[in-house]
């Protein structure tokens, strides 16, 4: 390995291991890899968001892609408890894009749960340009588009 490629190799290993990386999810929340990979903080409070698997809904159009997931929800528990995707972390690579969706789900009581579709439109920085999409909520990442 050449001397010029060694630092790139080391940085790629650090990136893949998740050492010290942070990414903004929205104006008030951040997800941090490492020990707190499964905790999303909003104004210093854990909002209960966790990485969740997702699938592509339809066909990506330009730089936008709709992602979603089917989840069980108890309608009797109230509107404020409906599951939702609170943010999506994007990692751009030369030949691929990795998206990690974070979902808030509240505990369900004893009720007849219904399955609902939770979705979000994600803007891909720089567009897809033929790059495949990977789901970063699993390790190793799973290719979601194209199949």
C-alpha cells in the first residue's frame, strides 16, 4: 500500500467502525455513532428514536427517494403515539449512498394493533447518479435499490 493511500485506508476503517462520527438529522437532533449509536438526542433528551430497517417506495426521482416501513400501531393509544421517522442520516460514497432511518415507536398496550406504513421523502445530496442505496441500520449494510 502506498504512503498516499494509507491515510485514506485508515480513515475508511474509522468510518466503517463508526469512531467519532456525527451527522445532523434535523434542526434540533443529532445521531452519534459509537457507544450511543442507538440514541438520538433532542435538546439533551433521548427522544426514543432508534435505527430502523426501511425499503424504497416506488422509483427514486432525481435526487429524491421515498423510504418507508410497515409497523404495528395501536390506534386506541392516541394520535401522539403514532410511529414516525424522525430523521435520516446520509453517508455519501463514490459508488454508493448509505441511508440510516431513525424511528420513534411508543410502547403498545393490549389492543388490536393495525399495520400502518410510515414513510419519509429523503433528498439525496448530489443526486443518485446511478449509485445504489444501502440501508445502514443493519450491519453489514443491505442494498435496497436497485435490487
